[in-house]
């Protein structure tokens, strides 16, 4: 059936992304100004400036691996790819996240690889 039918994959990251987005709608409805403030900060933090937004998403991905946030990995992998990140840029970013967090970075780096493969729609070399 193709790439997405691989049975060895436990997590389907496009589904995780969609589920997180749906959950955030409810969260934002219930947290009002706090959610609005976070979203404004997020939008400003990743906007193009002295550092382009793709690079900022790659930075966020490395941090996501280091702090072990699977939802963050999913979101920032998808965003980085949508902003033009290449497979090699994703892989090098994962390496930085692993370096910054040691052994746990290996586990969460593998989650980032799986997410990237699913968003690219193919296995990474």
C-alpha cells in the first residue's frame, strides 16, 4: 500500500499533528488571553528577521529533541519542511539536538527522523 502502510511504524506523525491541532482549538477556547499571548509570541519568534523563519524552525526542532517534546518535534519538523528545509538540513538539525541532550536525544532524534520521513513521504537515506 505504500509508505504509510509500514507496520513497523508505531506513530503516524501527520495524525499526531492533526490531533494536536484539534486539541489546541479546545485549549485555546478555554485559556483565552494566555493562549493568544503564546500564539503572538510564537508568531513573532519564528518570523523572518535577522534569521530566516526556516532556520528558526530548525532551531526549534533541535530544542524540541533536547527537551524531549514529541508534539514539538512533530510541529517543528512539519513547519521546517513547509518552509523549505531539506532532508539534509533536518538530519543535521537532529544531530545537534542529539548532541545537546545525550542518550535521550538518540530516542527523540529517532522520533524526529520518523516524523520527517512521514512528512517528506519517503525514507531518508
